């Protein structure tokens, strides 16, 4: 079957596994069809051809109408659709569908990236415009942790569009179906399904640590150093689903950090018991605003009063970190939101995000060889 690329062999000498991506295609009111592409040669074929993975009977659909495939961006899989048809393939993304936007039409040989909740319209045009509309719309849904299924009403998070992406995780807007439908941001690790004894588990630990810095320190009202005026300047982490907190149930945050950040800790050989989560993620408050970097680059320039406000609040955020004896280590415009500025330019609040590099200000940590402590600019120990 074209969607199963598991039988494809890796090139000799390539130590890294092939990229892979699990997703579903669904029509309204019908069960979703699951697929898993492994490698950049695997395909999901859609058309009238009986050997295809999804067979459509309409005469407006070409034998080989379109295909879904993966490209590799850095180390990450990216899903694409390519059209081969006479009548085109329609594509629109989640936010466009919510706004009532029309489908963009791909013509023969054209391709486009697909995202979580992107929609395909097959074909984009009817063979004869006066015929009854027999076009079929498919929605793409990535295989995301604890995702809500509207047909079975199982799962918790109704994932919407992607909000951002870094080297270690992807952030999605989501609706919490178990908590009055509140909107949140879910940060999903790119290291799902990492095997035991893999040094990559340090990236899942970093995700756990950044959530706990918020939950145990910055936003913990019972902590002696908590101060509401400083706490509001940082994105609040709401839940941790990485599995690290069960490694030593009796250990506190500092105790676990001491264990996993020990210079002698062997990430490449350690076997976790119980195993850490196969689909690690954390949940954060949803910030309604723009990144400082995007505001500066897109213009117009911040007014002097706004610049002063940003500087004052950033300084206050750094002072708040000093109360806890920690340093951010990645404090820059791409990690600072201006919340609420789109409603009133003079009434916004800085929100610092991404605590993944945050660590103790202890000078010993600057020389700690543990890869869970080292920053990217210090070099990858691998």
C-alpha cells in the first residue's frame, strides 16, 4: 500500500531514522481513515484508480488526482499535497475555513504544505458547472496527544491551528473539552516515542523543567518569592504531561533537577522506570498578542512611550527571575509577547515565553557538561 513506507530501507550509513508522520483524512460525519507515511518516498494516492489509497468515483476526479507525501525540513517531517488532475485540488487551512475563505486551487504539478486541520476539496472544479456538486472535502488531522474525536467524543484537546514551532516542540491552539471549552496553548514535543536509553530524552526533560519552573516557582502563589506583579510577565504553564514527575514521586522539583542535571548523569544509557510519556506535552495559557520581534520587523515602529514600557517590563521580568536565583538564557524578541496591544497600543503587557533554557544562576551550571543544561550556543555534545 502506497501509504506504508515502512518497508523502505534506509541508505547504508544513515544513522538517523527516516521521517514519519501519522495523520487521518476524514469527511464530515464519517469515521476518519488513518495513515502513516514513513520516509520521503511513501505516498497516499487519491483518485479514481482502484489501486489508490482513497478511491473516488466522480467523473470529475482524475485517475491519479493528487498525492500526499512528506518532505524533510531540518529533521522534521512536513506533509504536502501535489496535484496531477484536470480539475485541480482545493486547499485551505484551519483559520481560513473558520473565516469562510475560499479554497486555493492547485493545478497540475503544483504542491502545497498541509497543516493540522487543513482541508482538501477534490476536485476543485466540477467537470460541468451546471452538474450537481459532487465534490468531496477531506480534513487533515495530525496524530496529536489526547486529541478530541467528535464522533466518539473521546480525548480532551480539540486542536486547532499551529501557533508556532521551535527545534524541540510545536505549539497548537486548542480547546479544552473537559473545562468549559477554554482556549489554551498545547506545546507538543517533537520527541514522541523516544526509546529507552536515548540521549534525546533530555529534550523531554527540558520540556518538563520549563513547565515546572512556572508551576513550582514563578506562578506558585504559596512560594515565598512569588509576587503577582512579576508573575504576570511570564506565560503561565497549566499542566505537565511529560511523565518526569513520576520518576521519584517523593522528590521535589529541586531533587529531580539535582538528579537529572548531575554532571555524571548518563542520558544515553539511563532506562526510566516507570517509562516517561510516549506523547509528551505541556499546556499553557493562550496569549492574545504578537511577538515583540514580529512587531519590530513588520512595523510601524513602537512609539517612544511603548519602547519605554517594553524595556521597563522586561527589566522587571529579569528582576523577578533573580528573586528565584534563575536565569532565562534565551531572553530575546522571539520569546517576548506583547499581550493586548492590538486592542489598545498604550495598554499591553509583556509576556515572556519559552523557559526551556532557564536554569539556576549557580556559576557551576555554566560549566556543567550535562547536555540537559547546555544551551545550543554552547554546542551539541553529540
